[in-house]
C-alpha cells in the first residue's frame, strides 16, 4: 500500500509550502467574494422587511384614527392650505404630530422607531417643519398638477370651510391608493436631478407630490418625491393595508392611478 509523503521542516514538524499557502488564500478570497454579495442582499432584504413593518403599523394608526373620528382620516394639517389668508396652516401641527400627539402612533420625536426607514442615514434627515422626519409620508397634491385633491387634506379649504381628509367609506379603490410610504427629496448637491432616483441621495420630508403629466417630478431640489431606497423601489402601504414595493416606472406613470388623480 502506498502512503502519502509528509514534508517536514528542519525541526521535524510538518509544514505547508508557499504555493500551498497561496492556494489556500486564493480559495478563501474566492469564497469571501461569493459570500459578500449574498450577505449584502440579505441585509437589504432585512431592512426592506423592517420598512414594510413600519408602514403597516403606520397604516393601522391611520385606520384607528378614522374609526374614532367618524370614519375620517387625519388631516394633512390642522389649518388651511399653505399661504391661505383665511385659515392659515399651522406649521406645528402637521399630520405626523397629530397622529403621535393623540397616541395613534408613537411619539414622532422618538428616533429610530417606526418613523425611521432603515435605509435612511443620519445625513439624509431633514426637518422641514421643525421636526426631523425619518422617511415616510403621504401624498400631497395641492394642485401640483390638475386632478383631485389628496386623500389626506387640510382641515379647512381655501375659502375657510371645514374640509379635512377623505372618509374611508368614500374611498372606492382602497387597494390601489397610496396611504403612506417611502418619500424623499433629491439633495441639491446631486448635480443631475434628472438622474433621479439613480443618484441615490435623498432628504426626507412629510409627503410626496405626484409626477407631472410627462411622468417626471419637478427637477428642483425641493421637489417632494417617492423615496426609492430599497433596490430602487419605494415601499407603499395602500389604504386597504397591503404593502407593495414600487419602482420608478410604476410611480412615474401613476400606475393604477396610485396617487388618486382621476378618482378615489
């Protein structure tokens, strides 16, 4: 029977040759290169799952609020539309403060809770109205383009009459309308805002505008848009409570009239 020869160094101990060491290192490097993308994808998947959980909890808060307020969703703001001379909006009482202040959602001042999208970094945060938002918002049309008003609307109309958001019973397409989801604003230093969302830079805000008739958002640093933070997709909770990850094409084309510009 043949036996394998064992190489020994001068002290009589077995040892690897330099070639063998290099082969082992190369194999380890190959294995690491194969594993790293999988680990990265797993992390992104975990962050997306956490984000989906967040928007589902926020959806439940909206529904509970409506159940306790004659079927009506919370207002975008407790006042009237921006620069309305009759009943001005209240910069300290937007929808997120109303929801957290009344206990339907956790305190918005508590950071890294359900208000925080896991893919929002510390440099992405913005405080448009005094409260640092962490990634989620509703649809805010405000006649940004012609169409119906948003599901979530001001408490008063432009003429000072009581208005408020839609009532759940008046919504005919709950499985197709955006209630709350990932929102963001391209940072001014991105350069080519027309490259959005591929630049991958966002500030956070309290809402998103719909795209215009050409399927694009304003090429301005202040243009509120969906935040495509999850492999170029935005997580959206619909009125009926289910969550979908929507890409740029679907949202820029207003797929299934998700922004409610034609009907609710």
